[in-house]
C-alpha cells in the first residue's frame, strides 16, 4: 500500500512537471511570437516613415531653392522635375549647374551669386538625401537579416511578415551608377553639358 502511495505521488509530481514544462514552453513560444510581431510592425512602420522622409528631404530642398531663386515663370512641375533629377544624381556631378540653368532661364539675367547659392542648396540637399537613403538601407538590412534568421524569422513569417514589398524601398540611384553596376564598367563623368535637359513628365 505504501508503494502504491509512492507511485501515486511520483505520478502526480511527474504530471505537475510536465504541465509546468508545457506552460513554460507555451509562454516562451507566445512571447517569441509577440516579440516578432511587434518587431515586424515597428520596423515596417519605420521603413514607411523613412521613405516619406526621403520625399520630405527633396521637398524641403525644393522650397529652399524657391527661396533662393525667388518667383519664376517656369511651371512648378518642371522646376520640381529638374531639381529632383539633380538631387537624385541623374545629371551626375553637374547637377547643380542644371538647376542653375533652369533658374537662370526662368529669371532672365540672374545674379552670378545666385549660382553659388543654388549650388549650395543642391549639394546640401544631395548630402541629406544620401544620408536618409543610407539610414533606410540600414533598417532594411537589419529587417532582412531578422527575416532570414531561424528563430526570429520563423515567428516573423508566422505573424505574416513581411507585409511590405521590398521593391518599393529600393534606393534612388543615378543613371551613371545604375549603368556602372549593370555593365561592371564606370564611365568618366561628363562635364560638358551646358543646357538643362527637358524635365521628366
């Protein structure tokens, strides 16, 4: 009878131990899921905000340019197209000259000092835009690393992440850089342009 009681007590202890292990593991799994879901949500929100910030940098630079150049007769959309192309590197190292030509055409006999001011706005906006894109790339790299990891990646996928299209977060690159990566050859910069290209429609 004593042995039966011992077996019964051992069975209860074993049952309690199993229940405790299940509860602990369940808690770990649940917390891992919650942590991954919160991380995925926060990271995607940061990426969306950073993408908007990239656009904000360009918009702010355009407003600065408007302040420097004053009112112009060119259509607003044409000005924005040329300014964005210069900031995003599509005109290469001569981007600020293209913007200045746009301002000069619109303002007639522009003050030569205006060129330096335009150049400063373009260069500072280019630097800020580059920094903003670099920050976005760093967020993307960290997120994609987490998605590819075994434990966190498993829970992120279980929680339905990623919910964004990574292609929407590709950086804005210059034509010259894109061509260099495609052809694996870098062309010498073209400093010979003396007219602003037609704005993109």
